[in-house]
């Protein structure tokens, strides 16, 4: 079921089946619910065959980029003679996204099982689970579950007592959004500043500690045991829209809805059903103004874009945005779009690792110009200046944090220009004290 | 989490990595292929013990990890959760990023600043009880407004709830 509300009949409950069920948290509880059977089944297969099942399922990365998971695993070298690493990305810091947190809180063993299967498939004997430092509760729950998995012979010298060795280490982050970017994460794990690295080399060739590495998101890995248990065909069959998007996806809905929370949907479910039916729609008397459908880094949709939009990788792109991490930020007609876009750019300015000039300067100047506009001192030319800056910030840097800051500015000006104009003309009183 | 020792002067520096703490770090060294990978864990150990990470402590971490003190400082200052100055007995982090802002996070922050007597972000209240920080998305946007008080993650905080919540932190 979704969380914290009981399951809606329109949900397709797979990963979230045990959300809210405290009994599923312990090793015994997990085994009672059929846990670790998928790992056992995977260990009876050749590693390459496990990868093939995941490939055939159509599973795509749930961390934001939607890269096919089985294909990513197949990039890991065979017989390289080097140590391989699996890194589970539990840095979840994309504004609007809070699904990995629930997976870790309720089904830690499900995640461990997914990690173990992935590690087996890619030939890794070590898995680091990098959890953001603020997630104190998930950190404690995961640490306990990993200890239980060692104590019960799941992890350690021999996976489930029969397979290859697997060590699993929980690594605590310390507050930095950019450490969710996979190469920033790897630097952080190595004890450095979390600056993203230039690709190539790609992680599968030279990842953490310079060795072949696969980085996967929590939700991606948590889906793997279900795919092994129920088969690639079953997973691929969960598809209401485009066949390139299969399975279920957890959506975190927040902002101006009556029932914010996590909802698990079959790929291709209409966005309107999620917002208006499952999440209860806007507060009484309010209407929909805007939605950011994939975590804060994707373009803003207006109410018109939302109509008829199907929630899958292709469906959201068709409507000018992206599915991203599935963090759905809903804004009603009371929202000051200029202020909220400004607040988003402040996030990116704060989180820029500052190694690329376009990002360091671009995010800072975007904030300053928006501050000026909100302070009632904007100039006619400021919107063009913002768009020019955004252009320079897109596709020019090592990672896409800079692009992510530009996205809401560009889409915001395109769709809500009159709100910017109201500040510029003085029709709307300043929202910020002058600087 | 207590912040005992936050006022210890730099001259009378007592190393963190002795006895059990050093043993814990040694165990960690075995779990990573490089010593440097234990940087973040080692810094957490320092903050746990001292409440913040002084220049002297950074030098100690540099020594046990095998890098320069300047390198450690570069790492410490990259991450928002490490304190490079002494902090109050209780540190409160308040999220005000867009999803929380839509749900009134700024009002929660204002109330917390008032109720704690901190008045300003980053300043410690005169009784040494609180330091308040504004932070970016805490990864719980559906439960606006989340705050982190020391290690306690508290969801759905409203201005009305603030006074009652703070009572538990002396
Ligand atoms: C700025 C930035 C932040 C990111 N943050 C996260 C994150 O918090 N969690 C995550 O899983 N992926 C995040 N990603 C995506 C990762 O780089 C990577 O694509 C992902 O972890 C791969 O896993 P997947 O293929 O299973 O999705 C981020 C990317 C960027 C550019
Ligand atoms: S925006 Fe506040 S928790 Fe995400």
C-alpha cells in the first residue's frame, strides 16, 4: 500500500505492499513474508542469466535518469580480475522525492535482498549503501537489518551459505545534494569532497576506488527480487501506456494536495488520477496551477499540460517535462510562481559543488536576479537575462545540477510570464525586502 | 546528542581517537580498500564526541587517515552537517525548500527562531540550548514541515506545535 494512507484501488502494490507493516522489518518477519526466496532462486542461476531476466523485464533506473537496469549491469566487465563494487544510492535529496526513505524504513530486507541479487549478477563482493546523513531513522533500521542479515548467514563469506562472498556496508553521508549524483557519490565515498567526475570513464570501467562499479537507486534495487520471483513477463506486463516503460513506480506526492504521501502505480497511469483521485486533489476551493512531476529538476507543467498526461518516461516527455525520480510537487492557484521558482534556484545555488563556472556563477546570479525582481527592483531586461543565463547553464557542465536550476526558470517564464511581469511593472507588491 | 567539551580550548586538546574510538575506527579501516574512505565516518565520530569539529580535531583526523589537515578542512566544509563552530546543546535543522515552503515552512522557521531565542540563523541562543539552521530538502516533503532536532527526525511540524516540541530538549 502507499503510505501513510491505505492503498487506493487504482494503485498496483508491489514494492509498497508492506509499508506501514512493522512486522516486515525484521529478518524473521521478512522471511515469513517470502523474503530471500528470490535471492535463493537467483543464486541457482548463472549471474548473466539474472542480468538477462532484469533486461527482459524492462526495469529502468528509478533514481531519475531511467537508464535500463539490465543493460547497465551488462556493462560490467567479465573476467577483469579486478574487484567489482555495487553502490546503492540512498542519498535521496531531490526536492519532492521521499520514496526511498519509506522503502528503507519498512522493507530494509527487501532492499538488502535486491542488493545481494544485483551484486551477484555483476560479480561484486562488496556493496556500499550510501544513505544521506539526515535520514537518521532509515540509517538505524538499515544498520540493524544488515547486522541481522549477517547473523542469519545471508551476507558474509557465502551468500545464503552457498553463494559467493558479499560484504555490505552502510555509509552515512553528511549533507550534500550533489552526493546523489553517482560520481559525486563515489568521490564522497572515497573520503573526498563530493564533486562529480567527468565521464568517461564510466563507473563500469573505473568507478569507486577506480574499480568497476554499478550504482543503482534504492527503488530500482528493491524491484529486483519481485522480478526474479514473478518473472520478467509479469513485470513487463505492468504497462498501461508505452511498452518502453514497464513495472510499477513509486510516486511521492507533496505540496498542495489533501493526501500527500507515496503511491505505487503501474507505468502509464494518468497523472490526473494520481493528483485528484489518489492524493485527494487541492484543498477545498482551490484549483490546480502547476505541477513539477519528477522531482524539482524537471520542467514545470501548467494545468493544461497535466490534462491527459500519462505517467511513464515517454508520456511525461510528451508533455514537455520528465518523469525523473517521481517526486510530484503540486501547486494550486494560491502559489506565487515567481517566489517558488526563486526558492528552487536557491536550492541549486546552495547545493552547487562550485567546480564548474557556469553552475557556480549561473546559479548564484539567477538567485540574485530573482531576488531583485521579487524585491520590486527588477528591470525590463531581467527576464531575457535570466533566459540567457539559463542557456549558458544548460549542457555545459560536468553534471546536470546546473541544467536542473535552469529548467524551472525557463519553463516558469514560458508558462507564467504574467506573474513575472506583475512584479516588474509594480502591479504586484514586492514579496522580498529590497537587497 | 550532547555537545560536551564544545568549550574545551584548543591548547588543552584531548585526542578523540584513543581507546574504544580508535578501535572502532581500526575496525572500519578493514571494511574499505583505502583509509581515506573512512574520512566521513571518522568525522562523524569526532562530531559525536565533541559536538563540532575544530581545526585541531581536523588535524587529528588528518593524522589518523593519512592526509593533510588542509585536505580534511576541504572535506569538512563541503558537507552541511559537520559543524565547524561550537553549537548549542541542541541543533535544529528546518527545511524550507519549495515543497515545504508551499506548506508554510517559513512560518515554522520563524516560530522556531523566536521560541528558541536564537533570533538569527546559525546563532546559538544565549543559554546555549539551541542553534537553528535552515536546510534544504530533508527528503520528507509529503510530511511538511520536517525538522531534525539532533538525531530526532520530526515530521509535520506546524507553528502551533513548536513550543511543545522544544520542551523535550533541555
Ligand atoms: C544532481 C543529481 C542528483 C542526484 N541525486 C540522486 C539521488 O539522490 N538518488 C539517486 O538514486 N539518484 C540520484 N541521481 C541520479 C544518479 O546520478 C544515478 O543516475 C542513479 O543513482 C543511478 O541509479 P538508477 O539507474 O537505478 O536510477 C542524481 C543525479 C544528479 C545529476
Ligand atoms: S522540501 Fe522539505 S523535506 Fe523536501
